[in-house]
C-alpha cells in the first residue's frame, strides 16, 4: 500500500518527536519505506518546546535529511510550518 500511497508525491514529510527513541523509530521507518519514496523528503522534529528535546540540527544529523524544528501546540508557529511546506513544495518541482 505504501508504494501506491507515495507514488507521484512531490514531497514526503517524516514527523518525529525530538527524542532519541522517536528518531530511531523514524530511521527504521525511513529504511523500510525509502524504496517507495521517489520524491524529496524532509523531517519535522516536533516537541521542540520540551526541556530535553534534541535540536532540529541534531535530529537532522541523526536522520540524514533536511529537518525543521516545530512545536505543534504553539499556535504562533502555524504560519512557520505553512511557509516551510510552501518553500519545500515549490523547490521539489
């Protein structure tokens, strides 16, 4: 089903919490499904507001893909994620 779901996608986005455990799970998922992803891929490192969160830069280093930090509960960041997605979609063509 993943092959059909990701077929023709211009951009794939992996969302993970900014913890070691979540990053490892995300890496495993990426390895499992990477053969189906023929598009640009980025990561969103969520929960950047938590005290022990890894930075977006640390998450990017561990995942090996461009990563943006986010805190989904922060209403003031909604415009930021919209700009990130618009930028990445425009640059994936």
